[in-house]
């Protein structure tokens, strides 16, 4: 799909080298936005439709008092997208999620929990609706 620019944001919250987000990508991004405060890892042959958002952090602390005082670090949990995953148009992948090998995420879905290999999920929040045959993964692109 032709799409707009890719947006990558790595957040640094301290002075140490490990106090910074990380993005590791072995696939092509198409109009994708990634925000990392922990780590986002994307496997091989992953296909993204345009306007996908991947965020491994809440972006702010939950407690309003801490937000007003500029205190605390927002929660961040790594995201792993394994090989041969398909992510549909406008889907959002949130912190702590692993998309198993060959999983499919439907357009507009909000993924808040990990998805097993070869599982198709849709909706908000995303829920399993079927399985993708394992024979459809590992196809050379």
C-alpha cells in the first residue's frame, strides 16, 4: 500500500544507556507509527497496512497527582511481533503484547493482550475469531 511517512519515537527517561526505548525491525514499515520506552521487536516478513500504531508505553503515569507533579515514569512493557504476522489498516498494538508467528490482526483492532501463533483477532479489544493455517506462513516474500 502507498502510505505516508513512518514515525519512530524512542523515549529516553534517564541518564543510563538502558534508560531508553529500543526498536528492532526486520520487516518493511508502511505508514506505521512506533513509540518505544521499553523495546519493540518486529520479526521477518511482517506485513503492516497503513496507519498502524505500536506503543510499548502508556505515555504518562496513571496517577493524576503524579502527572501534575511531573513525577514518576510511565509504565512500559516490551512488544514482540514474531515472523509472518499481518497487521491490518489502523490497528493499534499496546504495551506488553506478543503477536505469535503467523498471527493476523484485523483492521481497526486494538490489541491489549498477547495473540497466540496463527490466530486471527479483530475488534476493540481484539478477540480471537479464527485460525490462520500454518501452511500460509513461512512463504518467501
